[in-house]
């Protein structure tokens, strides 16, 4: 059973960098081909796909965030990382990591972390 | 980007009701559509992928249909644990995955 756990600061100051990690257990990031995603949810709002990364390090980003965004994988730690630069209050959200399931062209999310709230405030 | 529009945004229903939620894409997405259920304070739960394929362990009262631009999620007989918010998500554009705005199913 794959489990994901997000971690990182719950409070970030405006203009600084938001950094989160997602630790994967129940499976190795080194085996096979896998994709891992970050998704966020603004307070009382819907879901927004941030981007995803393969376990080989190829990353794909939401165009609206790509200029500020970096998603990477550390197979030695079994972790996926997210860095979002120059944050504003609009980046306040619950951030989820999830494994991307790919089947016949469908990309969907079966395994999710429980989410971590990041507040951008001075 | 492909935008996904769900309707209604809120739905009031009673236990035992048949409930239908609609998701419309701004362009054809074939059957590259998934549905999720989210309860307050929890991560979304996958219900359906490929427009109509029921995820293992999901009750059979949930079903999905549609192709192209119009899709539906149906709950055949609403149960107390089904009161939640439901989201659709397209993956026709694999480089820009997008979700619908959500449909909240409330107790009538």
C-alpha cells in the first residue's frame, strides 16, 4: 500500500520560497517508471494541478506557475520536492502530493497525501 | 487549456435519491476523465477513471458515463456517507491537467 506524507513550513512570508517535501512509503521511487504530482486547494475552493515529475526527473508544470516552480525527485530519500518562488497571499492553500496513475492515456490520482496547509503571510 | 465546468455547483438531495452531476469540457477529451469525492479536511478519493471505469473498492451505486465534451457522474441511491464535494478532472491534455470547480452534495 503506497502512502504519501507531505511536510514543510506552515507559514511562509510573501516574496519568499515555499518548499515542501512528500515522502513516499510502501514502494521505492527507484523501481520502474512512476509519476508524482503536486496539487493544491485554495481555502474553500477547488483543486488546482501544480505539476508532476517522473522518477527519472522529467518535470511538467502548470503554465500559470511554471516561471516560479520547480518539482524534483530524490530517489535516495524516496521524496518528491516542490519549490515555489516569490510567493504571495494567493499561494495560500492546502498542498497535496499524489501518485499519477497512467492507463491508456488516462492520467489520474489514486494515492494522495493528507495535505498540508501553507499560509503566506507576513 | 481545457476548462472543465461542473453543474450544479450545489445540489440538495435526500438519502435514497438518484443524483446526477454533469461535467462539460471546452473541447473534446475523448474519455480521459476522472471523478473524485472529497470530504471536509480530507484528500480527494478516486471514484472513476476513463469516464466510466469504477475504481476498485468504490460502491457500485457510483457510475460514470459520457465521451467527447459531456460527462455525468450518477449516484443511484444516495447514502449518508455520500454527502461530499465531487470533482471531475481531464487528462486529454497531459501537460496541463485541469479539474472542474466542484459540486457540493448537501442534505436536503
